C-alpha cells in the first residue's frame, strides 16, 4: 500500500495515463490534476464552467492510454442552464495543459444536484464510451427512454454519436444513446475480461447493486408517483422483463461506488474478482462471480478498512489498484497484492 497523493478535496476518479502519470478529478474544486512522483499539478481548472451542487460537480474521468485524450463527466452551467455532460479534451505532449476541449454529449438531467451519476468507461477494444448516469432524483427519468437520466449510455468516444448497434440506434430521439435503463444512480462501470460490462449502483436505504449489463435491459428502478424511494430497486410489476441484480447488499446500505476487475496472477485468490469501493462501509469489497455471472463469495480485507470512505477504484497497467478516498482531506492510494 502506498500513498501517491495527499491533501485532495473529494477526488472522484483516478486514471493512469501514458508514461505512468495519474490523472485525478476533484469534484468540488473542479480541478483535473496530474500526479507523478508524488507531485500534484493542475492540468485543467474547470471551475468557470462546472456546476457544483450536492453530489454533482467534476466527477468521472476516462483517459486514452495510447493518445493524449481525456474525457470528463461533470455538472455544467456555462450556458445558463444546469445539466450534466461529457467534455472531451486534447492534452499537450508534456501533460501540462489542455490544448482543446469540446462537449461530446450533453443534456443529462439535473435537479438539486442529487444523483448526478456519473461514471465513464472506455471499452477494452473499439471506440465505445460507456456513460453511467443518475436519475437526478426525478421519478420518471429511469423508465423514460428519451431521458438520459438513470441510464447507461453508449457513444463513440470521439464523435459523441450513438453507436450503430445500440438497441434504439435508429431512433431520432435521445433513446438512440441508451444502452440500458431503469437505473437509480450509477457510480461504477467495469468491463470483465470476457467483454461483459458491469455497473455498480446506489440503492435507497437498502439494496446497493452490482449489475451485469445486457443491451436494452431494464433494471427496474421506477420510483413513482413523485420520487417514492420505498419501492424495490427492481420492480418486477413493470411490463416486460426486468433484469435482477447479480449482487445486492440487501437490508444494509454500503454506498457502493467505483469498481474494477482484479487482473494478474500476483493477486492469488483475488484474481478475477470485482473490487468495489464502499463509501458508507469504509471498505473495499472483492466480489467473486462465476463464468455465468452468478455471485459466489465476498471478501473485505482488513488492510483496506483503515482509510475511511473509498470512492473510486481503477486498474493500473501492472494490475495494481488505484483508489481514492472521500473524507474531505483525501488521498490517492496504490494497492498492491501481498
């Protein structure tokens, strides 16, 4: 276990960039920073455009490991109307400044800043960018295919256009971007070695979830009328078929957040598990699923219960895990197997 950076303010995400450097987002300060050799320096100050309210601010990042391109998902009020959107940025050779930036996709709904999402995932191969969004605490959003809230979206990472094999790709409306729907507040996305994409989601006071995503799948969150949070996370009374969670916390609230599949034989028995950060439980959970995606077991190492709330977990190139804390004065950790 190594501490790579200290003194950060709610670092929402950490990603490894070319050359071994790390890129970190700070939610409330709206800063994107580069961490290298213990030094933290600002790459982009987005505070003049990022809308910060409640759970919304500068959230997830995606970093191309071959090109100098960074994507950021964030609240935005630069046009005078708040929304959540994804910005694509080209970075200079020395990773000291952003050369150009443009909006990739916008219009994710907002309300008070609650349930802003927003997790990004670059596919292992191909141009796909997956975007997990929150429902903005508006009850109709998750089941409304033409709302971008409460969804996992799938777009081309460079153009922002809907992928041609999306379930509703030919639609003239917003549903062309939708990959899955019926979500509450997607906090984590991770792609397994077999190519399957999995999401991690906040439940209300119960039933935090890990889901295996199936194109066009409805994951059943339907908190209407109003925003009625006593309904089940998966409402089987809805028309059609609803997708059940692969794992659920049940009656407890763990506030599951970022996730990454653990890769490399150096991890021993933890190889192939899904590492899930937990905010409320202040721990890292290693969840094992079989080849069909059925839950097998859970392990929570005591060594990872000493850092308070854990927000994000991603994979470094050598298989180590990169972790951010969420305690107010925060750290970036590098976790290696013993």
